């Protein structure tokens, strides 16, 4: 699954266009490298997103095409 779609489906970022923009402005890293929106997300990847002054770091636990709001948070695990 594409990175921008994963961020939206997992509800880390609410809209896919915002996720795409975050990737384009180099605020998203996967496994320590800058990632484009087209990056194929796999289980075990470490995603870091910079939101202004704070950074969210999460490990990909599951990759699903669709997820209900209640199960979206089970797709990733916050690291620190």
C-alpha cells in the first residue's frame, strides 16, 4: 500500500492530500530515510512524521486496505 494511503487509512493523518503534502515537503521518514508518497509500506517499517515541533514515531503492525475508526489504531504502534 502507498505511504500516503496508509497514513490516511490508519488515521495517523486525516486526509490523503495532507499526507501527500507531508511527504512532498519531506516531513515523513521511513526507516530513517526521506520517503515519497508512493513508497510501498510493509509490516515492520518505522514511520516518523514531523508535526511542527513534535515528531511522531510509529511501527507498522498491519497493512489493510480499509479499516473502521475503532480498528485503525491497531494498524500501528507508537514507539516514543
